[in-house]
C-alpha cells in the first residue's frame, strides 16, 4: 500500500523540524518498520510537507504505533512544529492525497 499525505509547518519552524528529523530515535524507526512500513519519505516546499509511505496497511501501522511511548514522545515533539498534522482519516472520505497520475 502506498499513502501520500500532506502536513503543514507552523511558520518559523522549518529549521527545527528538519533538525528533529536528523535525530529520529532509532527505537522509533525500528517500531515503524516492525509495524509494516517499508519506506517513508518526506519532502518540504516552504511550509508544506509531503509524505509518501510504502507499507503493508497504513491504518494498521498507525494503530500499532499509537500507544508506544517513543511515538507518543515523538508526536508531542512534532505537534510543536505542525500547523496541520495530516490529512488522513481512516473512517472519513479523505485517504491521503489522491493519485492523479503515475508513470508505470
């Protein structure tokens, strides 16, 4: 499964957000992989962040991470940088960014 997400930074937090991502705890990256993620890339354009996640099942991945102390601490840190957390809702109509075109 491939999911594309959009998040947005609070103005002035760009450098701190990028620095934080140079320091992602190894315990968290191991947990993300164990939860079924194969790859996760984030691009930044100004305040806008675009994520592409290749995983077994995104809702299951998020559920597996939800109660882990290392993820709770990471999400608390990220909340200081993010204006829009993400646009993915498993129950609602939004399932991340819709694919418009793909070069096979």
